[in-house]
């Protein structure tokens, strides 16, 4: 997977975040808009500029928007703790291409592993909007991103250490994968394992 860097000029200094727990998926609601176009639109909104962290074009290229450690402007009320990924296209009327879908899944898997993220939402699941469009396969994305993990249901007496040992994982990896901040787990809890 390759992320194409660029040097967008943001109007204001972007605020930092270090508590990422979610990915929010959007569409550009425009068939051909590229990073520079969206950057101009978002500047015209009075924002600092391109509000997402990534744009995936129809040919499956992944472009960097805001740096991952800065707060985006893509989903009011959820920007502090989420990464925004936008897909080129208007999926109210178009369909997501296979190559674009593949790039999105790879990017989501990379980010979920890197930050221990276990929640992916479409914009419309958080706000009153149709974004990322009625044709967008949200369920398929979620199951394909998380489908590569097996799950384990915690039983009474289990500890993170015993589960990690059983699956030959490091405890810190198990915690990262599940977004756990401490060692507390409870019977019935479903953990992702690798
Ligand atoms: Zn959106």
C-alpha cells in the first residue's frame, strides 16, 4: 500500500490529536473532485483546508490530506477522535469500483492495526446526511476489514496474559488490536485476536 504525500497549505495550524478510536468514511459527492478541488471547497467553507485525512481516487490511489496526528474537519462532534477517509465519486448515483474498494480496505486495515481502531462508521451513521451515498457498501467494508481477525469470547478467570499466551500474541498487541487502555476484561467480552 502506498500513500501519496502532498504539500497542502493549510490556512491555520492544525490541532493535534492522540486519541484515535474511529474511522469515518465519506464520499466527495462529486465524480471527479481531486485533493486540490476539495481543498479549495473546504477553504471556501472557512476551514483550514482539506478536511479529511485521505482521499482515495477511482483508480485506487491513496492521497494524504491532513496528517494522521491532527484533527480533521469531516464529521462534526467526532473529529477529535477519528480519521476521515473520503472516496472520489458520488455514490448516490455511481458504484464504488473494485480497485477503489480494495484500496479502502487496505488503508482501513493499516490504520486499524496502527492505532488499535476497531470502529468504522459511515458519515451517515453519525450525522444526518446521506454520505457516503446509498450505493456505498458499508457492511462489506466493515466485514472485510475486520474479517481477517478471529474473535475470542472472554470466559471467567481469563486474563489478557492467558489469552495472549494461548494465541501466541504479545499482550501489548492484543491490547492495541482491541483498543484496550488497561488490563480489565470481563466475561462475555469479544476480543479480536490474530
Ligand atoms: Zn461525509
